[in-house]
């Protein structure tokens, strides 16, 4: 498996956690500062994957363009999200395929870290209307020291000591507030976060682990099997796995003039 290639894990993505509707509602109030009818808002979700965030956004009634580069992920998303206000298309953070000045809001959910900001941020500014917003949001696990989830993380590090996480997990220390304004295309960064709990049965919890690309790519087949076996052993006594997350969102305003 190649790092960043989600073809083989697309079938497991439905097991992943969702995002806080409460936080999305508050973000939407900021994005929709002109108080437009929600049905008039155009939202472009880039790196839409299999539609976890897409479905939540579509439920608000906004017009959604879901942009996803991977065919398998896109097909899973089209099966999962049936809303008539959602249009799926091929594209990436660096080349969305969306027309100029189209979007009121551009969002990337747990995927901005895969883009080249020097290319993706100018692209998002291009497709946004003047004064539109871009939001990069993640849902990392909220791992408390000494918890079951901390034990799992420590065991993974023991099996794979050279592991370098690509996503916004515990090892990610990037300063998104600096990165998002680094190209000059955006300004006025603000941050929101909230706690979120996802209740999973054991099958879904293991399915969520099967969807993790960066660990699989770095571990190789044998060590990945060892990691999965370890996790199964850790949760064997549980009927339901109560997984804590910390939803984190960084938003910036388009710096493009109206001319």
C-alpha cells in the first residue's frame, strides 16, 4: 500500500467517526455572515472521501460540490450520500475543477494535510467568492494518558518505532494558523474545537482501524497484522467501544478583492 493512496481502504471508510453537528452549526453562522438562505449557499468539499462530512453538510440544505481524486472513494461516497443537492466530481486540492468565484465556503475534512498549501490555498481562493471562507477540520482521537487508547498507541509505537503520522493525530504539531495565511490568499484565521464521543461496536472499531492509510503504508503487511491483532486483544472484553474525539477546525477568510 502506498502512503496517500486510499484505493484499498475506501471500503472501510464508512466505519470512521463523524463530526460534531453542533460545531458545524456554529461554523456555518460564521461562514454565512450575510444571512443568506441556506439553499442559496454553494459549498465545495475538497477531499470528500466517502462522504462522512458531505452528508452532514448536505443535511443543512446547501448546494454541495464534493471533490474527490480517488475513484474508489468517490464511488463509495456516491453510494452513501443520496441527497439531490450533492454533486460529485473528480478533482484535488491543487486542481479542483470548480469554476472561478463559485463557492461561499470551501472545506477539507481530515484531508488538508495531504495537499501542498502553496498550490491548494491559491486554488481555494480562486474558486471562492470574495469574502468567502476556507475551513480545514479534523477529528483526532482525544487520547488521555493511561486510557485504553493510550495503551494501544504505546503498543503501536513499540511495534513500529519509526512511525510518522501524516494526519492530525497526537504526533501532528503543525501550526495551521500560520500555514493557512502563509500564501497571502487568506486572512483572519480563527479556531474552534469541541469534544465528541462516537459509540462503536467492536466490528466498526476495527473497521475504522482498517481505514488508516498512513500506519498501514509504513508498517508493511506483517507488522500491520500484528498491530490489528494487538488492538483486537485490547478491546476483546468490551461490547461497545466509547471513543473520545476532539473536533478541531481552523477557518480563514478569502483575501481576494471584488474587482
